[in-house]
C-alpha cells in the first residue's frame, strides 16, 4: 500500500492494474469507451491455477473469478465464510446519488486520479411526473449543481460520466461494461445485475469504491457458495423473474447473506442473457454478496448484439475458466424445475413473501389487502430489457385487438437510452402507449421513490403491482399504506388490463369491447432486436487525458453539496455510559435508516441528509416511527433532533436493532449519518452484509448479540458501556455492561466480524482517515 501511494503521489500518472500484462492471444478492450484498457484473462487463468493447486479440489465458477482477482493468490488464506480476501477488481461504477459521497471521499483522499476504469451514471435524481422528456428537462434544471459537480469531478479524476437520460446504471453496465469473468464493484446494491453476463459484480458503499479507485486491495469476506440447479425449460407465462421470486421465497431476505448464488444446470440455457441479469439483480433481495451464471451461447449472442463479438471470441478461448469445474461443491444446493415453475407475485411490504399468481387474489381477500390495482409499473433495473418490453407489448396487443385498455394506471420505464430508442423504432413503445401507458424517463423513477404520485392521498390504502425489485413499506411513493407487489413485466401488464389481483392470465377470461370473452395467450417476443440496437442520443462524456487543470466547485453555502470533514479518532478508551438513541422493533432497512425519495437531493450534503436519520424505524418503546425519548430531557421528539441534541451535549449514543439490520440498498449514508450525529455503536441480532461493512468503514462498531435473546435485556432507558476496546482483536468478543435506571447492572457478550485492518479503521476514526495516515507515512 505504501509503495502505491508513494508512486501515485509522486507521478500523478493514471495506472490501471490490468494494463501492464496484456492478453497474448489477443488484445481486446474492456469496453468501447476505454480502447486502451484490455481484458486480462491470462492473469485470471494464472491466479486460478495457483489457487486450484493450493486447494487441490474443483472450483465453483464464482470461486474461479473471485480467487482469480486475488492480490496475492499464492499466500492468501482462503476459507469460505471466514477469511477476508484482498482483491483487485477490474472497475468501479457509481450511480449519481451515491457517487456524490464517493467522489467527495475520493477528493478527500488527495489522490490525483483513479487507478482503475470508473464511471458515474445519472439515473437516481429524475422524478417521474409528466413523462420522459418533460421529467428529464425538469431534473436537469433542478439538479444542475449536482450534475455539474459529478461531471467536473469525473473530468478531473479520470472518471467517465453518463449524463442524465442515459439510462439506469445496471442496464448501461450490461450493455457496455460487464463481460464474462470481470470483477466489478458498484455503489448500488443491484450491481449483481452484471452476473447475467458472467461477471462477479458486487454492490458496495462509497468508501469501498474509494479503496478500489485508490488502487488499494479491496477486502471481502470469503463468500460461501449457494448453488441453484436449474432443470427443465421456461415456457408460457413463466419468466426469468419467477426464478428469483421463487428463490426469494425459499431463502428469505437474509438467506443469501455472506454467500454468492451460483446458477447452473441444463435449465440455464433456456434463459436469455437479460433474463439471467434479472435473476442476478434481485439476488440483492436475499442478501447475497452477488449472483452469477456460467458463460454460454445466450451471453455470446448478447455480446455480439451489443457490439462486443471480440469479447465473446476471447471468452470462448478461456471458457474453461468461465464455467464451474465438474464435481465442485456448494455449501447449499437448491433445485428448481423450470418446466414446473409457475408465475409468481411477491409481497406486499417484503420481496420474499412469495405467492403463485393463481393464488394471490384469494390470499389478498383473506388478508384484507386491496385487490383493485391502482397502478401497474414496468421497467426498472430489474426488468427493462428489449425482451421485457416485447413480452409486455405482446400482452398489450392482444388487449387492444379486443378493444381494451388498462383499467389501472400504467407506466413504462426504459432501462437505457438504447432500449428507449429501439422500442420506439420497433413499435413497442407505441403499443404500450395505446394500451394506456405513460413512458417515463430512462431512469430509476418510482422504483426508488422518485415518483410524484397524484392519484392517492398519503395514508390511503391501495395496491400497486410492479416489475421492480423491492417493495418495502413506503419505498415507491412514501405512502405506508401502499401495498406493493413484485412480479414480471408481462404479469404486471395483464393485471393492469384486468385491474385486479384476482385475475389469473393463465386461466381467466377478459371481456372485449364487443362483449365477447377471450383469454390472453402467453406472450412471445424476440430476445434481442432483429436489427441492430438503435443507440439513440450520445450521452457519454469521456474523461480528458489530463484533467489536472479541471476545477471542481463546491460552494460553502450550497444546500446540495458539502465537502467532508474527517471524523474524530478513537480516544483509546472504552465507550462508557452511552445513551440509547432508539431500540428498533422489527425490520429496519436502509430505507428506514436513511430514506430516499425527496431526500435524494441531499445525498451530497452530509449534514442536511442527516435530518432523515432513522425516521422510518419503529421505536419499541411506543410503537411509533420518528418518535424517541430524549434521555436528558425526558421529552419525546424526532430521532434526528434527539441525536443532534446528544451530540451538542457531548454524549455518545448507540442504536439497538433486530434481525438483518440494514438490509436493502447499499446507501452508505445509513452509516455516515449516525457517525456524523455522534453515534458510536450499533448492536443487533444480525446485519446485512453491505451495511455492516459501511458502518465499519465510517468508524462505527457494528456488534451482534452473542445470544440473540439478550436483545430483550436492553431497554431504551438503559445506558450501555462497551468494554475491552484496548484489547480489541479479531474473533475476540466484547463485553457490554447494561446499566438500568434502578442502579442494577448486567453484562452480556457481543460478537463482531472485524479483522485487523478493520480494527485500524475504527482506531483511526474511519477507513478514509486510515488511508490518509498511510499516505502521510509514504510521503
């Protein structure tokens, strides 16, 4: 690390670790946008061979790619689920909401340029309101300051910039950057979408991205591997989305934590490349590190259609390293017969509540969920491919032929400018409009809460169906009474035409305008366009060869952007007599900890966005959201206000949480905010992977109960002390002394997953502080 910083600071030259050793068989660029940066399968092959010889056993596909990117394959300790791996990813991708904080942290690092190919994608800040063009124009006006910051920061530090309107980050990556065997990290939890093209693509927080952009080996706990064996063949109304909806029902929202989901078996070949991406995308909903499919002809076909036949040809030469070894062992195996799989719909309020579409109407009536569908929404990073749009249009055509339109409101989100332009050219967009649809901008939109919804009032109970990935309470429209269900685009379209959850397109009939009954036929559509993709408008900004003269402006009076100040260093003492800001009851996702929607505008301003800290979490003391007792005044008030009061009074505080704390989005603001407002410790029954890492990166202590039942021993009025920090060491539990108001005390044990370098992050105050310490030493 020290030698890297010495070189980077002294030379200021951009260095990609993949560039020095080029493929001898052929020089093939990683993408059209970086013609001088080459795929290095030979290094992958060399590392795999070293590890295979050491382990002396067959390797899974995910092991090949992960271990193929080890910083030191000869000496790295490797044990699934236990050891931490030091890895060298090939590239970084950032969406605009998280890129702001990632780039602010990179600026703070003091380095002149990124060390690996990196991109920024403007997709999160465009609110769905009136339709594509109008919404995009409005977003450009409202977010001009942020877009200018990202554009100029990209130019200065060598980062490619995809302008607003380009499309959703994960679709852009699939079309341009993912390839078999790549290791890519992205500052969005749905980065695993790229596994549909045979890559190990992992969602991380911005601080992790900064490590990779700085050229520092990136740490990841060695993942377990869950195998999903697919047999049979998809047909009829059953789609790739149903595979992951079924898997989510089996594994639940935390069943994939600490593991890579590796799909294999003869059924894989019946799934399109973009269908495989859909399945990998929603692996985030089961907590998986990432998901991946083996390289096959469907991927080769997609690479060719997206102008990357040279990558496919190279992948063919190295295919033995892009598929699992015969006889490899998985930690768990799930088998799904695609021929027997039925269309599914999951929800409401959690993406793992799985139901066959044939059952959902009866279940909804029994549970008291509204069966009338107010809005159907298709698109998002999960389901906005050409095939998805074609299958939806095939359903819509049948309705139009019988004089019907959607009974529900209906919206369409193209995944990228390329998809938008192509579905316009090929008539899909016209059909979807004619059936009653509104085509939105090429962006995330309602999927992440960027939806200016007007058809209901907040608090009104209603149902929506989407082809999105998440359906947490209030996620799409900020209304806690919206019952959101997740399914495939074609099922969304069929249900929107019928207007009710009680409709099963496989068996039920609709009544046409002529009074005659008819049944929708299962949709059929081309996997890829017969003609070439229409690229649409050019929305990419190349970084200049030399950006050293570029100015990056952050106004000290800005309400959208704020330069970062270093967090305080650990004082060397135990954390004594901490107050409990909130003891959380039940599910607490990153949406609960740091809400999106209207708060997205503050993603580059840490102090302003901290006003949403934990406002969605339920306080166990009173069963309310955003209402906690101030232990110093005994008055109840908003969570952020109480945290600010404690910080002002110089009082440290902790959060106590339930199971799978921090599931959902990768947003590191959920870790930055508690640190900024004086939090020191988060104690839970269990953590979601990305959030636990984010907390460590920012100098917080994520700890888990050695005995989950000890959650019940802590009360919101207690004080907590964490002792043993002077002897803080990997694998060594910490003690927590609980002081009750009546003067009694009890001690419980807390576990942690810190390794030596992560302990150094805590001691330095944050991972960024530690990076700066290393820089100073190297200088």
